[in-house]
């Protein structure tokens, strides 16, 4: 994984510093996740990987004197640290640090670098600084070196975190590629299945269309035959209408004749009915007279029987027979 980042060294140019600052700036880092999370470029901050701080230097130095606040602010400011580092690496030092260095007393050669012959030759001619100034300068150099070392450690931790995140991203990309291949395979199978189903359905629709066309053709033939039959029947209906008109005229005459006959029949029926009523009336009167005569005769017979019985001329055996009659 070390080859995945082409990071510039500490003595790189301004473009390398810009690349490092772009990597280590305070931009929100994208989270690893699904395709939607990667494409959406979520602004949520990725959980950072923390590491234990390195051990302090083996030789602790005495507490340093207060250093210029402008230099410390330029080194440890949180919001614009990336821009300050970019400006410091591209153009040397920040304006505040340049002003601080210009106002600082002239220091001798650094004890960390070997002195050249010319420097050793010029050294007796220079005024030696006092021990207090030398102590302050050494403390300031130690403070600046410690700050730079802390910043380098922070940069190393950020690089390690970025490498870890890059590894996670690579794993996520590989997993997404596997999922994409699976989805593509499933989509291909679904497409093939849909294509086959569509082909079968299209064939079925074609056959159904042929059947419907044949049925429509037969229906058209039947409709033509029915139309011809209707035309023929229309001719028959016209002839029948003519005949019916003639029959209607005859029916009118027959109706008039029937009306006359019915009138005469009604008159005859009325007269016959009146005659019948009169005849039945006479019959009723004759029957009533006959019944009255019969009752009168029975009464007379009853009187005669009683008188015969009283006289003893009629035997008692004949009385029921006479009464029954």
C-alpha cells in the first residue's frame, strides 16, 4: 500500500506541498459504503484512525522561553494550517515568521551542521552573543523543532489514516465490483428471460391476430350474405306491402259488410231474446198456475180423505198411499 501515494519529501517543491495540503486539509472525507454513498459524496466525516503518540525524546530540555505568538500561530493554527504550510513550503516562511526572524539577533552557525573553513575563519571577527541570548536561541530552536516534529508526526498519522481509508475504499470498490458483476449477471439473465417471454408472447399475439383476421374475414362474408338476403327480403316485403294494401282495401269492405251483418244479427238476437223472455215469462206463469192447481187438488184430496175416514168409508191402510200420492 505504500506505492499507492506518491507523496513528496520534506524538501519538495510547491506543487508537492499543494498535493500534501490537499490531502491533509479539513475537507469532509467521503464514507465508504454502497454505490449510492460513493456517488452521493456524503459530507459526513469518516471515523478517523487514531494512533498512539510516539515516545518523547530521550533527553528532555529545560522549559523554553516564550516564543513569538505569531510564529506559533502560523505553525499550529487549525482552520488555515494547510494554506500556511503551502505558503511556507512554496515561498519559504510566513510573513510573521519572517518578521520574527528578522527581529531576532544574529545567531552563529547551527551546532547540528559542520562549520566550513570560511565560517571558522570569520567566526573570530564576529561579536559573540552572550550566554543568555544563546540559551534563548537554543530554546527557540528546540521549540520550533518540536513543533515541526509534532506536525510531521501528525502528518504521518494522517497519511497512515489515509492509507487505511484507501485500503477500505479498495475493499469497498472490490465488493461493489463483485456486487455489480452479480447485478449485471442477474440483469442479463432477466433480460434474456424477458426477451424469451416477449418473443413467445409476440408469437402468441401473431397467431391470435391471424385467427382474429380469419374470423373477421368470415364475419365479413356472413355480413355480405346477410345483406344480400336482407335486400331480397326487402323486395319480398315491398311486394307483400303492395298485396297488403290490396287486402286492406278488401278488409275495409268486408268490415263494412260484417258491420251490417252484425247490426242485423244484433237486431235479430235482441228480438229473439225478447221473444224468449216473453215465452219464459208465460211458462213461469203457467207453471205457477199449475202448482196452484196441484196444491188446491191436494188440499181437496186431504179434505176428502178426512171426511171418508170420519165416515168410515176409507180403510186405514189406504191413507198413507193417498197421502204419498
